[in-house]
């Protein structure tokens, strides 16, 4: 039997309880006010009572004081719910597993204590996870709807989130701060694994010394968020048929034709603003790669088939 949708993390339970309380109070008063309004419309209709029975009657002081006290208590109670939950959400436990989150146009990268990197956030079931987040370019925002948590990711500073997943499964993670033309593609998932499965996953690739295959690097570094491999137009030029093609570029303000050889590919990755392909902007950041990773990426682009004629 599937678990209730609102019990996938401790933060979801807290936020939902506060939300249900506020909505319940609001709905109760809506019902009371609507009922009284309809009652008075019928009971004190001018056709029924053309003249006021007691035009000089004053309001009841006890009723006014009671209402003011009740409203104040309800507002303070709502504030207490928010304050309590806010304090909980901002103070992760000391044993929380740290994960560094880096946002850039338009990909998320997650780095673990042992140096392992992933573009999918994998976390252990039942253990607190603390995210330390920063951006390489513009403001992004981590939003995990199932966990009811959201926080801006700002260049030049580190922001934090934490949560304890209580149900295994796959949950969406979105960027909710408009960050450019590829904003809608800046999404991934949170994979909640049983603790033993997570331990094996974390230790698996961490022991490997060989760099990932070029295609995998294209995914990990966010290249495929802007560049396609099948000829489809994207934010950047397609990789299909790029190698040994002829491109029109803007170099230092001058338009020229260049042959997309291996040297051109390497330079475009390391210095993306050196030769700007005509028709595309200057939004590509410099991609941090080791020499071995750069070789693998270039080889992956070179291995793609030519575009159909």
C-alpha cells in the first residue's frame, strides 16, 4: 500500500500541519460568516422589517472584546506554528549528511564528502541531509515540492536547506528562479535509497580512478541542457556533425569562418566566449574540466555522426 502523499519527509509533515490548521480556521470562519450573512439577509430583510425596532441600540461591549481577544489568540497561534517550524527548518542536526549543491545555467551538481559528483541528488532513507548551495552565475532556487522546501541559490554566498526523507522513491527537484532561456530544463530528481543501497552507490564510483566516459561527462557537466546530439536546435549549437564542419563565428568583434577541428572544440569549451557562433549568445560559462575529462568530452563530440544532408 502506497504511503500517504504528505509523509515523504519530516519537513512535509510539519508544513502540511501548519497549512491545514490555517486553512481549517479560515474555512470555519468563512462558513460562520457566510451563514450569518445569509441569516441576516433573510431575517432583517426590509420587506419583513420596514422599520428599525431599536435604532439607538449600541453594540455589545462583551461581544466586541471577546471577538478581539479570540482573533488575537488565533493570530498568535498561527505565528507560533510558523515560528516553531521555521526554527526547525533552519537548524539541521549535527549528524546530517552534508552535500554541496552547485547551480549553473542550466544544471544542478551535487558533490558528496568523498568527492563523488552526480547530477541527481541521491540521499539515504531516514538520515538527515544538509544541502550547502551556491551558484556559479545567476540566482537559482532549489525547490523540492514533495518535501515542501525551497531556498534561493545565490552566487558569492552559501545558502542552506535540510530534510530527513521518510519514504524511499524518486521526487522532483526544480529551479524556481527564472535564470535564462534554459530555465525550464533546469530540473532533476531526488532519489531516496535504503541506507545500504545508498552506501554501496556512494562507495561504488568513488573508488574508480578513471574519468567517466565522454557521453556521461556531457550529461554531468550540463552540456546536453543546451546542446543536442541529434541535430535539434537548442540554446547552443548542436553537437551532431559539429566536428570538421565550418562555422561562422565572431572573434573579437570580427566575423570569420573557421573549421571546427579538435583545437576549435577544446578552445570553445575552455574559452567559450573566444569564438561565438553567429546566432547564439554569450551565456555559456567556462566548464571546469581536468585535462583527462576535456579529452573525453572532445572525443565524445568527435564520435557523433555527421548531420543528415
